C-alpha cells in the first residue's frame, strides 16, 4: 500500500503546488500585461506588504477548490481533473483579486530611486558596496541599507512601511469581517491564545481527518479503532498544543514588552545624545566667549599698562629728582620717598601682570639661546652674594657635577626664574643663610634655592603660587606684589620644567626647579652670554658701517656700541635714502631695520641686490618671527638680529660677515674711561660702582639696579644726570643700552 499512499499524498500536495505555481504564472503572465500589477518586480522587504492578497488569495482559493474536487464530493470527473481545476481557479482568481484590490498590495511605499552619481552604493550596516537597485533608504538607520541587512533586521519594526506588516494586514482584513467588539476581545491575551489554539488544532484536525479518510481499512471495527485512535491523538495534541500555545503567547508578550523597553531606552539614549550635542555646542560657544573675553582682557591689560607706564615714569623720575633737591624741606622729602616707592611698586605690578597675561594668552615666545651656563651662574652668585652679605646672611653655591660649556635655553626667562627665587630667599630670611645649588645630569638641570628664613606653613604652600597671594606675618612689612612666584611657575611650566617647594615654618624653605637644558658642544656664533674676553677693536683697515633705522634712539645705541671699536658709522632714518647713500659712500656693511615707513627693510634689500651692491647686509628687527620672512625666496641677507640688540651677538655677527679678527682686552687690566660719541658728556661714577651696575644690568635685575642707583644718588657717589638717565633706561628695561653706556666708558685698549 506504500505506492498508493504515496500517490494519494502526492496527488494532494500536487494540488497545493499547482495552485501556488498557477498564482505565480497568473501574476506574471496575465496581471502584468493587463497592467493589474506594477511593471517591475519588486523584491525588497522594505517595499513589500507581508501578505499580498493577490498571490495568497489565489493560491488559497485554488487549493481549497482543488482539494474539494480531489475528495470526490463534486463527482468523479471533478476528482479526476482536480489539478486542472486548481490551476484554472488560480489563473482566474489572481487577476480578479488584483483588479478588485486595484493592485495596491504590490508595493508598500512609492519607489524612490537612490540619488547617487556612483556605480556602487555603500550599505550603512555591513558597509559593503552594492548596485543602487539592491539598496534602499532606511528611516531607522538613516542611511542606505542593502536587501540582506534589511531582511535580517529585527528591531526596526518596519518603520519604513507602516500598515504593511502581517499583523496590521490581518487586523484590517478581520476588521472587515468581524464586528469591532469581538475583534477587541480577540486582541487580548486570551484571544490570542484561543485563536492560536483553534488554528493549530484545526490544522491538526484537518491532517488527522485526512489520515482517517485516506487510510484504507478492511472492516468496520478496524475503521472504528482508527477513528478512536485518531480522536485520542487529537485530544492529546489539544492538551500539548494548549500548553505550548500558552507558553508561546506569554513568550510573545514578554518579547513585545522587552522590545518596547528597548525602544524606549534607545529613544532616551538618542534624546540624551541630542541633549549632549546641544550642551557641547553651548560649551563650545561659552569657551569661545571666554577666550574672546580673555583676549580682550589681555589687549586691555597691554594697552592700559602702556598707558600707565609713561606717566609712571614721569612720576618716578620727578620723585627722585625732587628727593635729591636740597631746597625741598625734609618733611616733604619723606613724602617724596613714599611716592617713589609706591611708583616702583606699581611699575613692578604692571610688569608682573603683563608677563602673566602674555603667558596665559600663549603669546610668550621662548627663544633658543645658547647660554654659557657657568658664566650665568657666576654672575648670579656674585650679585646675590653681595645682597646677602649686605643683609648679614651667608651665601653658598654648590655645583657638584661638571657643567657643559653651553646649554640651549631662553636665557632671559631662566634668569627671571632664578632671580625671583633668589631674591625671595634673601627677602624672607633675616638670619642664617641662603644657598644655591645646581645639579646637572643627563641634560637636566636641577636648581635648588634653600634658605633658613621664616618658612611657609603647609596650608599656605599652594597659595603662594597664586597671583597676589602674600603671606603676611604680624610685625613684618615686606614689600612684594605677590606675582613673582606665579610668573616663576608659569615660566617653568612653559619651558617644560617643574617647580616644587618644601618648607617648614620658622626653619626655612627649599625651592627646586628642574629644567631640560640640552648641552651644546661646539661654541656657535649665536652664543649670547658675555664672551670670555672683551673686544676693544679689530685688526685691519677701518670699516664703514651704514646704519638704517627710523628709530633715533636705536641708532644712538648702536652707534655707541660700534664707534668705540673703530667703525666709521653713518646713520640714516629714511629707507628711501639708502640707495643713494650706498652708491655714494660704498659702506662695508649695512645694518638694516626691517619695519620702516615707506619701504620695509626687505624691499630695500631687494633693491640693493638688484643694483648689484654685494656688501654684507644684516637685518635688525623687533620681531623674532620675521627671520622666516624669505624662507622660500633666495636668501639675500647675511645675518638677522633681534631687537633689543645685544652687543655680543651684534659683534659676533659683524665679525663673521666682515671676516674680522678682533682685538681683545686683557681682562685683569684696570680700565680707564674714554668718552665716546653721543654719551661722552654723561658724568660717570667711579669704576667700582659702574662695574656693580654693569653686573646688575647684565643679569637683567631691574630692582637691584634701581636700588643701586638710588643708593649711589643718596650717598652722592653719582651725578644726578647719570642716575636719572640710568633709572629711565632701567624702567624701560633697556639693559643693553645701560651696558653700552657703562661698557664704552670702561674699556680701554691694552
Ligand atoms: P612677592 O612679590 O610678595 O615676594 P611672590 O609671588 O614672589 O611675591 O611670593 C609670594 C609669597 O610667598 C610671598 O609674599 C611670601 O609670603 C612667600 N614666599 C615666597 N618665597 C618665600 C621664601 N623663600 N620664604 C618664605 N616665604 C616665601
């Protein structure tokens, strides 16, 4: 009976298969030409209804009709032709349903071509590239998605085609057949359970009855036994499917709840991201505003300090002048002293604030100077030993390891750091001593400034580095702006170093500064610390130097620096006069300012070279960056010097470009003054005082210079004109000019 059973089963499935194929054929061969379905075949999930009633309806109708005929209810002809009848039904119903539904269930959303000018489009999930027909726009992922990723996605909830899911479709379909009251009950948990139970058990009943009808039985009792067995199987299946359906409904519900929760969390997360973006934007704007405000503050500070400094110079100058005036009664002299000290305090404050604002605004340029570190330390030690001794304090200097000849660092800033620490140590120590030590190992220098002074309590340690913080102890009145350590720390940090402090109240403090000072082995001409020997002239014929600068004071300084050494100086302030002067005088060297009205130094240089003047030209500029001016054009100049001009660097450069052999003074020889050029008639104090002042000016110790000048004036050891001039220059930080003034009168050919 196996063959018969097979024949029966295949005959039965054949009807379903033919109904399916018939519907497909009808759809493609009849519906399309008739225009009942769209001309192209859509296959992407994102564009399709889950159930298309045309195919599904035609197939179900054809299957039902075919099976009915197959059972023989409609006679033996119908039974014999059941497959053909199923095929004919499918071919007839498919166009009918398509016509009835207006073909609207073929595509769930209008076809919009992907706007791209490229051959392949990338999927936003798998990131593979596909032809435009294989991708579609996805509103959930907000990008183009390929068919495969779209088909596999389970969390999108078909947001791209609302109403096209099978649940909505079934609901819509049932809504037309079943009253609303029943429909809402069906949509409950129990409704779902019962529907599922009826569907599954209906299907099993169908299958069991098929088995019953298609099983050949020989006798009546056999048929009864079969029927009882199948009924028993059915009821057992009802119990099993009942439990399974209930579990399924519960699992489905918890899945729905979990999905809803996950959607809710995703939405909250998305909202948070949007909120973060807004906050970020607000933060960015606030930061920009703060930066703009900071920039405005810095500009304001720079402007106001400039405005304050000029009248302050006048106040200070006159206060000093009047302090020395014997016609001023003594009780007014005291008041003048107060005015002077207050003026000095204000000047310090302005300098400090300017430095801080410069550092904070990132406008502080660090220079890479080559510094003779040993010489620098010697100068500082000499200076501060003197100050310490004046106060009755001991001063020690240790340097346990050998120092390299030269190191690379910003000399001015390094000095500023050490001067701040050393002057604090001396200022805040009344008995005992101050020691300075330098340990140089593996390119790192560790400066330690130790004192046995009043110390700082642990609670105040961090405070002292803040601006305007001064630790006041009752009964002591020390003058200080409270900016020194703030600047010291900022400078150390921007130089890539580190500062630390240890202190015990009443026992003293130790400040340590570590800086990377890379050593330089070969002495290069850019060394700016004082050369070991002093130059007083050069071998060979007299050289002519043409000095071009619109600033008269600069011309005076350079003239004062060079003419004592035997140079013949011609200076002009107008850039337009350079060419005729050069043609007329044929100088050996031109020192050319960069920024001048009318024509810049670079333009003058170009014209000089264009007219075939080949003498060396050294550019002089206040802008450290302008040296990069002619990076990509051919280099026409022979040297570049930054203002304020340092004598040693100027001489090094001149010596190099003119190939000079310098004449050096024997350093031990006593010096006598020779009056020089513009400054020749300035009455000078005795040599030891000038040496002291020169030492102070060399290390840039403004306060020290002012005090020394004040002392000289009070003791009557220097002429008023001299102290006044030097005070002015000190206040303008013109240390090089001061050195020039003092040096030209010190040196004498040996
Ligand atoms: P000031 O101009 O007041 O010296 P600083 O910023 O240099 O400003 O120092 C801030 C404060 O730190 C000082 O007012 C002082 O109280 C304290 N201080 C600094 N150095 C020392 C030191 N070596 N010993 C004791 N206290 C110190």
